[in-house]
C-alpha cells in the first residue's frame, strides 16, 4: 500500500487566469418570466454571482484556509485519493472518516473538523475527541484523475483499506451525507465488525439505483406511499430528478458543456444548493458567496465534473450485491439525524429500519447539506452517537 504523501493545495495561476477569461466571454442565455426560478436558475442572480467570481472572489484566501489542515495524496487499489487529516486532542480520540456527497466537496465539512477533533476548545468535553479524516470521493476534487468507473459501494471498499491498511486503524467510526450516507451505510453492511459505529444525515436503503429503471425515483416506492403523501413525494422528486436522470443516463454529454463553461458549471451546482438546502429560496441564507464559489472553483480547477457525474452512472451500471442477508442490513451501531428540510429522505420511518439504530434526532431546520448548513447541530449529534460506543 503506497505511503500517503503530504501536499499543499495550490491551483496554478494559469488555471485561474483562464477561468476569469472564460467568465468575461460568457455568452448569456436569454431568460424571461423566470423571477421565481421555476424554469431553472435565474439569470439576474447568476450574473451577479458570476460577476463576483470574476472580480471579487479571492481564491488565495480560501486556499490559505484549506491549507491550515494537513492534506495527503495516496493511491488505493490504483485509485487516486486525497484526504485531509486532523489529529484529535483528548485522552483517547477515536478515528472517524467523514464522506461528502454531490455537489459537495470535502470542504463542506470545514466547520465540523476542528470541533470534532478538539471538542474542549469549542465548549465540549475532551473525551469526545476524534481523529478526523476527510477524503474527497474518487473522481471528486483532488482525488483525480480518475480513469475507471467507481461507485459508492466500491468506494466503501477503498475507504476501509484507507482506514485499516493505509492509516492503520484497527476500528473506526464513519459519518456521511448524500453519497456519503450511502458509502457509510455500505461500510456498516460489509465491514460492521471493524466499525465502532456510524452516523448519517440521510438514511438510505441498500442497493440504491440498482433497479431496472434507476432514474424512476418514485416507482419502487409508490406502493408504500399513502395517497395524501403523494403530492409531497412528487414535489420532492421534481427537485431532485433532473440531475439524477442526466447523471445516470448521459453524464458525458452534459460534461462537455460544463467542462468548457464555468458559468454553465456554476448554474448546475447552484440549482442544487438552492433547491435542496433550507434556504427558503434565498441561497445566501445558507451559503456565503465565498463558500459556493470555493466549491465551484474546486470542481472547475480539478476538471472533475465529468467523473463526479459518472459516479451516478456507475451505481446503475455496477449494481450493488449484498454481502449478507441478515437484518438489519446495516449492522453497525448507528446514529441518524433527520434534517426535516432534506427532501431526499422521503420515507425516513421506512429507511430507519435498515439500521441498528442507537441514536435518532429530528432537527427542525437544515436541509440536504447538513455539515455546511447546521455544523453545530451535526457535531452535537455525532458526539452523542459515539459517546456510548467508545
């Protein structure tokens, strides 16, 4: 197993200059009758955000903040992996791997890393400390270039080797949201004996996207949806279906446009940040412009959009197969936080039965991006989940 190499995140000035040139030369699509965003991203707001990306956003400032942490690159089974590591400050820190989703990056965990690693410095108990490991998913961010198909259950295999072989932890904890929830749950399915426990901010089912029509999000669930809940379920599906269908079926076609146009890429990401967060239509209530553009710059500069989109296609092309048929399928002790404005958790009561549930908390605010939207709440719930499992 290759020894991880330390590195600093540094985007070449030439890449940033090219980004600005492309922003200046944007050929804007006409937009009308779309003040309510019902046709997609509103041009007036997008132009404002792109203008800030061009003339106000300071990537070097964000780079310095990111490089306050130690970063490493390694290879696991030939797959390039970037990860951040923050050692715990306490009498007996336990290792935890935090896994992000799409359109997240590893940096969405920026506000939970230090409170988890050094709880005493943030008003908590030193006995709750973790060694925090935050990788970029394969093909995302600085885990590039990826030249082979990788999906979420294969990522769980990579993460297990990263934690036990590369980093040498005998047992470890895991947390995730979005794709990270699927990766973390698969760790609980296949490697429960090696896990202290897991925590997810989105409960899931085994084998997601493994059905014959993976883009039909409601189809398999329709028999279980009460008639009075169907309008809500269909409204949620409308918020999430467009990117899933395209990423599953035609990721490469979409990638040609978004790989070439930073405004196109920004619009595709922005649509999801606004639609899936608990922002009430005002995305900046949940994400600062700097936070959004830091993530967009990572996607752009690492040329990773195409492999992030293909992550969906690979989930369908390489369907999940169970490692066992015991119940619950996710056997490790689990904590779940339900952020009630996260519309992707369509049927939490049903999905919770998949877990060896030890801790459950329903949050009255927060959306799909729990770590970025409600970092203090997430830290509190992760600490609570593992306090009795250490």
